[in-house]
């Protein structure tokens, strides 16, 4: 079964009135007038809040050279969050595999698994998570498609390192990713280690098909590729072949969702999201703008058209409006899990958004666990 035993058999049917498990995607947003330290403190508070309200997993995304996004090093952030949480699953949404040597990722996530046994996910993407020049600096090559084209081979190598099962005669046979399975084979009766489950991430058909063929769970970036969501999920399900890790397709989608106490405030915040994305798409990334900045900004006709289109894919409004929008999206896509990303200029607004959504679905308030 798995994909966390089908998200704990749809959260044990106890996750309030949510139709599927709800999860969190955190870009560690840095608003104008704020610092990365502020954003990381918000991430700790948000991970603890969403854990206490029964959200299933909390993922951090790898991005580079973007002033408004402080998540360039997911493994480091996840280690910090592991020290402040107890139940919620933690993972990458994702690590961009072509940016890193597979052995390094296996070591990093083996370390995370040792810190938080049984609750670490390894979500992998093949995009650079940045612009071309920064990707060249990360990958130490000007052939930027090289890493993406080799993605299946890199994935196979990473899986071998995680499982510690290179065959005899392979040049890496005597290399071990530590912490990892090699440490569970000592004669002292040490329990077998649980390695992080691999997810494939995507915004088009490539990863959807590959995840299906390999029998892996799949996460689709609906929040920035909404027009491809249904075709990609259809392709994933059509391509799916049962594997040792998953017996049936399991797909989550990332969704931009922002709930506020006031509908007008939601529109103001979403306009700031639109300005942020317009700047990013035009090669001018900066700190996440405030609603006041967005309202004062003189959008060009092209920018206004882009922002208007972009805002239609953000589920926003009061808690009840957001719930209705999420329910409709889940029915339309058949997603097995919804992973919510709430962008806002201020950390308290992000916290409030998840709290309102939890209340709208009557998610339980779980007792705190002692350290």
C-alpha cells in the first residue's frame, strides 16, 4: 500500500471533514522589511501549528538566488524543523536532483532519517529551481540540460545509495551512504533502518510518466502549472505499475491557498502574490511585496493580464470560500492529497491562513508532545 500507508488510510478517517489529507509546502517567504531570520522563525511556528492541527506532511522547496525565498538548503531547514516537531512528516518538495551528487543527497536524507525516524520524505525534481546563470554556478557546467536529461540515471543511482544495494562489480559497490542501511547489519541486533520514501515532483508529463512507470508517489505543481494538472495526473495513473513501495497510484497536488478573516484582505494579499510572480517571471525577483506596494505599483497592460490570469489559480477568500475552492479542486483532479502553500508578506498572515483552513475542516487540535 504505502505512500504513508495511503496517508494513514486517509488519516484514519479522523481528519475532520477534509476529503483527503492536507499538507504544507513552505517556501520560507521573506517579505519586504523582513529578514531570512524572521522567515525561518515563521517556518518553525508554522510547522508546530500545522502539526498540532493534524496536517499530514510539511515540505520545503529548493530555490536559489531569489531574495524573497529563504529555502535554498532544504536539508538544513528540515533538520531545524525536526528539532521542533514530533509527529508531522518532513520532506523536500523538492530537492533538485541535477543540482547535487546523488551520494550527497543520500547522506543528507539518511542523516535526517536518523534525526526523525520514520517521518522523512525525499521529494525530487529535475528543474534547477532558479535561472540559467545560477544553475550553471550550481552545476559547474554550461550544459544545463545535461543534468535534467540524465535524471532517470541519477535517480537510479540515488536509490541504490539509499538502499545500499549496488551489485557486485559496480564501481560504487564498496561506497556506503552513512547514516544508512549498512549500519543496520551489525551482529548486535540493530534494527533495520527505514530509508526515506522517494517522491517524484513535476509540472509536466515527464516526471508524471516516470513516477508511474517506477511505481512511485507523484506530486504535481498545480500552483504554477494549473493547465497541466489533469493531463499530468491522467498520464501518471495510466502509466502506473505497482512496485515494492506502492501498490496503486498516489498523487498529491500543490495548491496556492490563502484564507483571511476578511474577503477584501484576501484580494489585497493575492494582488501582492501576483506582483511577486510578475517580477519573478520578468527576471526581477525581490523580497515578497506588501499589499501596499502592490496597490501602488503601476502594472503594464501585459503585467496586468498576467496577474489577472495568475490570480484565478489561487484559492483565496474567507475560510469557507477556501474550503469550497479546495473541495472543488480535489473533486476535479481526484488528487489523493492537497499540499497547501500560503504566500503572504507577513508571517502571522500565513499562520492565520492555515489556522482558518484547519477550522473550516474541523481538524482536531492534537495534544502537544513533550521533547
